[in-house]
C-alpha cells in the first residue's frame, strides 16, 4: 500500500472519529493508563468533557480522535498476561 493511500485512510479515520467519544476507562486503556490520560488532558492534547459538572460521579466524554492520535503501542505478550 503506498504512502498516499495510508495517509488518506488515516485522515478519514481521524475525521470520522472526531465526532465520537470514549469513556474514561476505554481512553485510558488505549493511551497507556489513567495517569497518562490525565496528563494528556491537562496538556491539552486530548479534549475531554465531564457529562455533569456538578455531580461527583459524572461520566467523562473523551474525544476519540485525540485518544487514537495519542495511542500507545502495547506489546502483545504483555497485554495477554494482563488478560
């Protein structure tokens, strides 16, 4: 597959996922942990909105494209040992 096709597919995926959100747990699993996710949110690299600002247990909606852009590759063997 040539580089232009790959970039086109990447752009399409990011454009579609920009309208989607992940839960806090899903996003943390993709980026490599809760602490890393919190750091990315504080740094402004990942957009996140708390569903109900006044409630302590409000659900977080985290932009899926930002999460995928900051995804951390996980070694398959290490991941299998966690499962």
